[in-house]
């Protein structure tokens, strides 16, 4: 079975090697073709396009001449005035210098390009350059400068919509803050990076951030927070079937539970890590995970004082780490357990050697607690040998390192909970503001509703008013029409009655003429007297007058009332005269109607003028109506 696995690994390696050679050959052919094409082109715009493709291929294949052609591209882009394109390739030149350890040269390239920042049309141009300079600062351990550039580049990437690069900038800034031991800023940057990676559905990087965030919490003694973040990462990484990642997180969870003194839970997670490590396809990665898993097993059995099982795991550790690509890497993690094992066996000299080796790696140890434990153990060994001066020295180192770690954790704990308190308070304030905004919005909606209701009521009132006004106008019009018709009818009746009277007067005149003729023909005095009595009788009888006056009032209802109101007290005969004047009858027509002579009409008119003091030049009727 082992031989078959070895043979299969050889076949896979040969396939990958041949694939690499084939890809490299294809890439080289394309690069040669592009180089030849570039020589023949004189148009600068076309040269820039060819150089763009050529440099991309060179970067992809890690071509030895890539920097030379990148610099040509940058220079040509500047000549053509396209500084965004120049910036896009300058960052790759800076990256080349960083890879080769020439960080100052990388910073110089970036700063030279940033001199053209006013000509940049894209915010991402500056952001990419700052990201590279931050990486150079990080390598030079200028962490404050690195954090400033990472943060600014992240902000610019967010403004330009390049969320993936913004997430990278936050992630790298988190590591810089962690190295600077700025716990709160490191947590803040990691959380921002996770939010962006999660939003972009970049599961691998999102899980990496959670894993590092969990490690940060663990370093500062927040084991429950570390467990929470690691389990969150575990749920995400299971979707990707990244068995190395799954196994690694199980081991990290085991360490967290070990620090919480929950040894049995810690041991279960080690078993889970070993189970999933069997599914890791890469042999180096599998050996790496198994080596750490057995170191954790060793730690568990040493704590249990089961030295026999501890010895077995020592053997398994040696077996698996030899299969990794860097066996010495694990010494720093293994030496403390070796010293502990030898001390339990009473082999103090070997324990002392292991502890001295571990203390010699002080600057290389990420787990500070291992260094602190080593100082304590070696102090105890020197005390057993009655070498009290060395024992005191190491005990003092232990105490100082422990107090330093304690104070650092205490400060970070205080700052963390203070930030949590402030965040909660801020959340409460935000909630209150949101509630106030919601209430205000409801008030605005209510006000809008009220305004709408008022508008509806107002419009309804206006419409109702218009309807009522129209109805009143319509009824008034109908009444006016009826009244006009009635007045017209009455006027017609009056005119007809007046004509009747006039005809009657004319008939009477004819009769009088006939009588005069009869006087001559008939000589009888008695008959003549009777006829004279008839002619002397009034044409307009009282009954005729009252009928006439009623009809007159129907046409001019307020005529006599107004005259009386103005103080003119007229007799019945004067009223008759004025009524005739109102009908615009001439003297002859009036005389006929009243059965008097025209002279009598003139005299009556003259007497009335004097009575009412009407001036000459004005008619009696005008004076009566106007005064």
C-alpha cells in the first residue's frame, strides 16, 4: 500500500513537472513573439498595448526581464500622459524590489510615482501604490507607517469600489497592528476585513481572518472569544472541504480548551484534527498537521502523567516531522514538552539542555507563555542543583515576563471591554436615534396624512360651495327668468290695457262727434242734455283706475312707494298723470285717457310742477325719480 502511494506521488510530481515545462514553454513562445512585434511597431499607442500584454505574460511566468519591460511601459505611459496606467505597472516594479529584499528601492519607486498623484484620474491608482509601500514598511518593521498606508489605501479602495483590495488592506493592517501589540486596532482591522471578505463570498480569506482573529484573542487570554471565532471559521471552512484548514482549526480549538483547563474537550478536538488530516491530499501539509496533533497529544499525556503514552507520541512526532519540508520548525514547540518529560523521568541534565535551547529561541517564539514556563522550569532545575544565583536570575526573568504578559493582557482586557462598553453605548445611542427618527418619520407621515385630510376637506368644501353656489345661481336664474316673464306679461297686459283705454277714448271722441252732428239734426233739447251728460261722464272710471293701477304696480311695483318715500304727497289725479308720464304717453293720449282736454292736461302738469318744485328744463317724471 505504501509502495503504491509512493508510486502515485511520483507520477503526480512528474505530471506537474511536465505541465510546468509545457506552460513555461508556451508562455516563452508568446513572450518572444510579443518582443519581436514590439521592435517593429513605431506608433507609441500600439507600443503601449503590446507592452501591456507582454509585461502581463512576464509577470505570470516570472520572467527574468520583467522589470526592464515594466520600466519601459511606465516611461511610455508617462510620455503619453496616462499616469493611471503608469501607476498600475509601477506597483509591480515595487513588488519585485520587495521580493528581492530591496525595500528602500520599492519605497522610492512608489514615492516617485506618487509625485504624479494630481494627474491620477482613478483613486485606485494611489491606493495600489500605498498598498505596496505599506508592504515595504512592514518588511522594514516600520509598523506605524505601514498601518497608516494600509488604512489610507483601504479607504481609497472603498471609495473606488475595489472591495477585495480594501479587504486585503484591512487584513494586512490587522497583522501590522498585532505585531505592534495594538490589540484593539488589530481586532478592528480584522473585523472590517472579515466583513468585506464575507460580503464578497471569499470564503478562504474570510476563514483566514477569523482564524487570525481567534489567535489574537488567544494571545491576549480571551479564550472564549477565540473559541467563538474559531468555531465560526470552522463552519465556513467545512463548505470548502479544505481539510488542512479544518484540521488546523480543530488543533487551535484544542489549544484554547487546554488553556481553559478543559483537557478532555481539548483531547477530543485533537482526535478530530487527526481524523480529518487523513483526507489532506498534500503529503507535506498532512505531515505538518499530524506533527502538531501529536505535540498536543504529548502535552495532554504529560499533564496526565502518563509517560508511557507520552513516549509513544514523541516517536510519532519524530516520524511525521521528518516528512515535512522543515523539521527544525517544530523544535520551538517541542522543546518545552521534552524538558517537562525529562524532568518527570529525573533526567535533569537533558531537561536543562532542552530548556536552554528553547530560551535561545526567545525572539522566535510566538507563544510567549512557553518562554515564561521555560524560565520557571530552568529556575527550578538550578535550585535543585543549589545554583541559587542562576535560579534567582531565571526566576526573576520568569517573574518579569509573566508580569509583563499579565499587564499587557490586563490592559488589553480593560481596553477591550471599554471598547465593548462604548460600542454597546453607541449602539444604544444609535437605537435611540433610530427610534427618534422612526417616531419623527411617523409624525411626518401623520402630518402628511393630516395635510391630505385637510386638503380633501378643503377641496370638498370648495366643491360643495361651488355646487351650492351653482344651485343657488340656477334657482335664482330660474326665479329671475320667471320674474322677467311675469314682468313682461304684466307689461304686455298694461300695454294692452292702456291701448284699450286709448281705443275707448277714441271711441268716445267719435261718439262726441256723432253727438255734435245729432245736435244739428235733432233739435230736441231734452235729448241733447242726455247726450251731453253721457259725453261729460269720465272715460276712466274708478274701477278702470284701480284695474289700471294694479297692472301698473305689477310692472313698476315700487314706483308710487318711492315717490311717497321721497316726501311727495300726490292726489289720485296727480298719480294718474304721473302714471301716464311713466308710460311715456303724449299730452293728447293723456287727455284722451283721462277724458279731459289737452289744455287741462297742460294745466295739471303745470300745477304739479309748482307743487313739487320741479325746475324748468326737466320733466316731472325725471325729477320725481332722481330727487
